[in-house]
């Protein structure tokens, strides 16, 4: 377990460092059929995948950018390099086989250490390709599969991939899902067999090093009947003065009576356009638990969706979003209640500071199939100063009478009395406010494994530094 | 086609909540000659009797496009002016009986409340049962000067062949307040909007709406409390009951602009659903550009609470009766906001008629 | 005397946990029964199950009332036959006044509309007996009522609805002097004017001081372990429940 409680030791360089990528393979900037075909060739795609990429590109070109969210004018796809392959021959299963710079990167982020201490398996992606993947032997013995998407696509699970790939999230969903379909690369595939319960988490870490590039990893997880899995994803990148784009896709299939917990600590650098899509399809008695901490990115569009298709299926979403200077983070969740006695619980907190813009956006939809269903949404926003902004846009659409939909939202500021009280006990104003904000975000930190909670609290402390003025 | 009831901050288009498209033929539209009881002390003028105290445009709930279309009809507004310190105790009673052969009636009403002036307007909308499709439009615009107060009460019990538009908007200066009570019992297709510009310090708006929808009735709403002045307050309460194949969309927004420090806004929606064929949409927004504010919204949608139902059952009241009681309770609660006894009795009788 | 309530081998559970494990109890017309027992024995559950609270699942046995099998019947149908249960924590119902609520319940019971004037007179008179502020009639049901006021509102409903059997669940009110007074007064009035049977669930005996008790039952761990007359109350007051729990 990492002991990082001394907050003074943290500095921004923890995430903001970079190495040379001169000898990496890159496609040229922009998005054309030639580039898509080049990526497909380089990745040695099966024919169906090549066709799928080209079809996705067509859909991408036919769709408009969203007219309702933060502006993405600063993102010029003509300048984005969509594929950057680190200079290594094949994915490593031992850190010793990972090139020095890349290995150093993950060492500095604490990944190999966490793997040794508290994880059942680890995947590490550097720019467009997964550089390292491993799973503890005892997990593999139970039939658990944890590998990179490329290996899965070419190996014995090829049919399973083909059957599920972009079925939960069809490419027609929106422009950036289509973009993903065209240029996706990397990501993880997890398969948890019937009845297998993983008691320690799996983690994938996505590191973005290249300048002016895009990361488009695909995560596909299937938890079979009665299984349990906790998957953690982390992401970070060094800051550049040009736009980077992340348009990953996460597709989760939670079968009958299975449970999947999907935790994310997102800390992309503040030049990132994070246009990520996540969706879980939950069957009878199954449960999806989203835990989401969003701290990074310049612009974010992120709304993990739970589709409750089986009777008694459940979804929980616990999120915190921290928008600081130069950030416009549009986050939230969607739930589709499409079967009897389904249940959703959404609990989010957002913090706006130093000119940051936060939007909580949600949609809870109950179809006529959803009798006996319940949904409770609670969202709270904290305004740290008066130059920031926080909007709450929750939609509810109920088409069944035997339903129970509750919603509450609240917005406010840090109470002067509380700050004063803490200061009267010897805390500085800065420390007092950081403490209050950490407390405010404890809905998420309580749900994370300890070392991730500590990391998240450090991020908050870091963001709160210099907030007095 | 015209877009009305625009959501102040847009969201996913596929939800169909951002705005509503209506086609409106205003070529033959003329005003309805409504019955009026006018208490002493109110100046009645024809033509835009409104003189905004600030240079900002006056916005209404149904939106700019709709407001401009009203202006383009050339119909002369009825102006009501209450002078400084003139507190008028008796309400203005306006009864709109849509029993003529007109296809479309448009009435534009402007209210100017002087400093510390006070006025209550009670509007009743009634019709005979006919098969003919008709449109009724009423727009109420107002400016309320410092310390002034305006209350508008609308009771709408039109038959299902009516398309009804109620468009409201105005400015409020320091310490002024606007109170709106709307009871929606009829109308086939209903469009309601209210935009309150809380310009002055300590200005206040209170909105209470109750509706009961059945058959194929639709109700499309847009209520905005636009907080600009310091210490301004808004309170939007909407509650209703839905049966049959009724459709409803409630948009409610508390918009805190930079500089409105010390302001408070609350909105609450409570919907009781009775049939599985209804469509109930709700989108309660809080937009916030100011640190020192308090905003809250809540919504409770669905069946009757299990505990309440059990308690009512334990006293021998069966489920359908329990729902009828709660429906009545929702309408009564808002009707109780009406101070004028004559109107309260009228509403009680209308509700009896409807729930009988 | 005909038996009014006959419970045989009644078993009930909540979320697969069995609370009542075979209860037998017979109450005749006009009798006063007291059920005592330690916390968690299932006393309140018994009252809830008799009136068909859907949170409990009846897993065995039967409940007969007035010669009719009411086991598993809907709550509103059961109570309309003449059973009334007071709630420990009556639910707050915004929008419905206490008066309107009682009137609706009375109409539901009789199936006839009641004239407002007659009803008001009767309600005011009954409220007076309970020393209840008449303003409460027009306040929303239980909303913002203090504990004592809620208790009065429950007893008021009992007196207005005139059940053949009233079940007073007084498990938690043993220490509140005001509540004891209200309940005693209400019970006295009920016996005098309605003459129905009573089941009092309690572990306080102060309510019972001015009342002629016909039978006493001790409920422990979901079963009635002993029956007796009024004298059993004194025995339990002195000795507690230890001798029955062993």
C-alpha cells in the first residue's frame, strides 16, 4: 500500500513529464480513408475490422459535432495524429521487456508497485498500443482472461470480440463513437467466467505521451453469470500547448446476477479533449457500479450509460468532477430502465474553481417495461469562487406509472463558518478549504481502494493550492 | 414552424426537451372581448402600456420567437397601470369565454406596477364543449417597480378541442415581487411559459402550478427565474396528476447570473402517475455563475408512496380512493394559494366537477 | 359470547426472517386483552400482520375476524370489517387535512356520503373529549404534529371510525406521560361509547390502571408463551420476562 498521506510532498511533476517519441511509428496528421487503411494495415486487422473502420469513418463524416455541450472548436482533426506506436516489437508480459523510458514512466506513476501489492492483473498502454499486460496465475487458472484487445482480436477469443465489439455502443451513437470505430487502437479485454469472483481488482493504465495526438483505446469486459470483477482505469498525460484527443470506448456486458465495478480516476493533462464513451448492458439481477473521478482534461464529454435490460438489474453511479482553471467539464450519466423492478442510484458531486466550468448532465428514462422500478438521483455542486461556473441539467422521462423517481440537486459554497471554525483550530485558510472539498468529494473516495482514494485526495489538495486570493 | 419554450441550456437532442415546435396560423387572429370587473384606481390604456424601467429586453417564457409573432399580429395590448403607492385591494377579474366562432383569439395584456403599488389579476378561461379546433393565446407582460407587487392567477378549464398558450414575462425592480398561480384543468394541447427577470435587489418570484391531465391532453411548460439582482429569490412549485394517454414536459430553470450574490432559488416538482400510457418528462435546471448563492431542486415522480398508501389502507381507504384523495390534495394545495375567496370557491367547484 | 378474532398458528416473516412463529390468540366481543413481551418479541408485527401489512409475508396459520377468514386479505378490506390499528409513527400526508381524511375513511367504511355539517359537529365534539385543539382538524394529516398530537390524532380516528376491535400499539410510548393520558382517556371513551374489543400491546402498565383487563398474554420470540388474567400484569411487573425466556 502506498503511503502518500504527506500532501506537501506532491507536486505537479508527478504527472507532467514526457520522454522523446522520435523513433515511434506515427501516421501523419488528419483523418482520411488512406490513414484509416494505413492504421488497419499496420495493425494487421482481419478483413471485417478493416471494413468496419472504413464504415465508421463514413458515419463520422456524416455526423455533426454536438450543439449542446462545451465548444470543441479548438480541436482540429486535420492536425491530430491518430496512431502512435511505441518502438517495441511486441507487447511485454514482463516489465523487464518494456523499453526504458516507458518503463520509467509507469514506475513514476507507481503502476508496477501497485501491481505487486494489490492487483490481480495490470495492463499498461502507452500512446496507441498496449506495452504491458499480465494477470496473476491463480486468476488465469480460474479461466479469467485479461489481455490487450489486439491479442484478443487475433487469438482464440476472436469470435467473442466480433460478437460484442461496438454492439453496446453502435458507431451511429454520436460523432466521436464513429471516430473511435475508425481509428481505435489498444485497450483491454476482460472475461470473467460463470461464478468466478475476483476479490482483488484488475487495473489498466493509459498513458499518453505524444504531442498533438489521439488515444482511442477500446475496453471490452464480459462478466458471466454470477461473476464479480472490479476494474480500475487510470489515465494521465503530460501537458502540451496543442490539443490532444482521447476518444476511448468502454463496453461492459454484465450477465445474470453478475456484478461489475468500474472505477476511473481520470487525470488527463489540461490540453486534452476527452470525448469518451462508456456503456454497460446489465441483465437480470446483475449490477453495474460506476465510480468516477474526473480531474483532468481541457474539455470533457463523459456520461457512462447503464442499460438495465433484465428484471431486477441495478446501476449505481458515484462521481466527482473537479473543474479548475481552463477546464470545461461536462460529465454525468444516463440510465435506461427497460425491465421490471430495476433500480438506479446516482450520486455526484462537482467542484468549480478558478474559472473552471462544470456541467452535470443526466438522463433517467423509464420505459413502459419498467414497472416497479426505482431511481434516485442526488447531485451537489460546490462553487469555490465567483469566477467559476456550475450547471445542473438532469432529465427524467417516465413512461410507467408504477415507478418511484426521486431527484434532488443542490448548489452552494463553502460555508465561511466552517472555514472559520477550522481556522480557529489552527488550519490555514487554504488547508481548511482543501479539507472541506476533500470531505465534499468523499462519496467517491469512500468507494475507492485506499491507495486510489489517497491519490484522489492528493489531486484535490493539489488543485486547491493557490485558490486563496 | 416556430420554436417555443426553449430550454435555457440545451441538452441531448434525442431527449426532445430542448424546445417545442408549433405551427401557428395567426392571420385571422383577433382579440377576445373578455368580461372584466375593474376595481377603482387602475388606469386602463390601449396599446403597449408597458414601460420597462431598465433597457434590457423584456423576455417571456414561451420565448423570443413567440413574443415577436405576437407583436407582428398588430393586436393592440390592453394596458393596466397602477400608480405609485396605490395598493389595490380588490382583484381585477377577467373572464375569457371562448364561445365565439373565432378560430384563434390572441389577447395581449400589459401591467405596469408603480413603486410600492399592488395589484391582483384573476383570469378565468372557459369554453363551451364544441368539436371545432380552436386556439386561445394570452400573453401577460409586466414591469414591477421598486416595492411593487403583482399577482396573476390563471384558472384554465377549457375543453379538449382547445390549443392554449399562456405566455408570461416581466421585470422586477428592488424589493418587488411577482406571484403566479396557475391551475390547469383543461385544454387539449397546452403551452405554458413564464420568464421572470429578477433585476432588482431583493426582488422575488413565486410560482405555484397544479395540473390534472387525462385522455390525450398535453402540457408543455417552461418556467425561468432569472437572477440578476443581489438577494433575489425564486420559488417554483409544480405538482400534478397524470392519467390516460396524457403527455407532459416540465422545464424549470433557476439561472444565477454573476453578481446576484446572496440569492436563493428553489424548484420542486411532484407528479403522481396513474396510468402506464402516460409520458412524463421533467428537466429541472440550475445554472450558476455566482458563488454566494443557494439553489436546490427536487422532483418526486411516480406512484403514491408505499407508506402513505399503507396508512390510508389501514383506515379503510382503498387504492383508487387514495389516489383520488391525493389528486384532490395537489389541486387544493395550489388553489389554497389564492387569497380571493370568490375565486377559491369557484376553483373548488371546478375541481369537484372534474373529479366527480 | 362469539369469538371476534381468532388467530391460529400464525407465522409471518419479513425478508425471509421469521418474526411470528405460530401465534394463537382468541378475542371475544368487547373483551380487553393485553399483550406484553420484551423488545423484538414480535408484538408490533402481530398488529401489522392482523391488518395485512404487505411488508410481512404470512407463511402459516390463519386469522379469522367475525367468522370470516381474512388471512392475506388487502389491508383496506380487512380494516373495513371493523379493525383499527394505531401506528407508532403515523405517516405525514401533506395536502390532506385531518378532517378530510377521517371523513373519507368514514365514507369508505359506510359506502355513503356524509354530510359535512353533521361530520364537523361530531368531529369537534370528539376532539373536545381528547382536549385537542380544533384547529388541528384543518391541518395536514400529521404534518408537523408533535408526538403527543400524533397520538391524539390516532385516538381521534379510532373514536370516529368506531371499530369492533381496536389494536393499540403502545410499545414505545410507555414513558411519555402525556401519551399515557391521551390513550387512557381514549380507551375509556371507546369502551363507553363504542363498546368494542381491545388489544393493547404495551410494556407499560400505566395505561391499564383504570381499565378492566380480561386477559393478558406474554409474547416471546414470536410465540405466546403464557396466558393469564389481569393478575399476570402485576406478576410481570415484579418479575420481568426472565422466567419465560429461559
